[in-house]
C-alpha cells in the first residue's frame, strides 16, 4: 500500500494513513471523467463551428434565391403570376381531395 506523506509546519515529513483502494479508485475515476469531459468539449467545439458555417452558407443561399426570384419577377411578371396561380390551384385541389377522404363532419 502507498502512504500519503505531507510536511508539517516545521518541515518534517509526516505520514498519514495508507491510501485506501477506494480513494485510488475515486482518483482514477475523476481523472477518467476529466479526460472524457475534455474530449467531449473539444468535439462539441468542432461541431459548433461546423454548424455555424453551415448556417451562414444557408443564409447566403437563401438571400441569393430571393434575389434571383426578384429578378425573375421583374423580367417575366405574367409568367410569374401564372405560376403562382397554378400553384395555388394545385394546392386547392389537393386540399379538397384530402377533405373528401377524411369525410364531412
């Protein structure tokens, strides 16, 4: 067994009780948990950076899509209105079909 030694105020070594197995196990457990915590935090930092980068790319892609949609609306206003009308009509037909499947209440 290992003994834990400390120094007194006078500088003389003072030995205390031998270290128990339980205290050794607690020390090893603490060390393992600290190492695991550091590993997890490092992985989270890397993932956080990747998520922020992906969000930034998505924001720029969305802004580009809105910008190109605005240009298309200015260049072809009647075609844009026709597409919007057709999309609305298609959604109305789908909603009507779903309502008939559910049945009247």
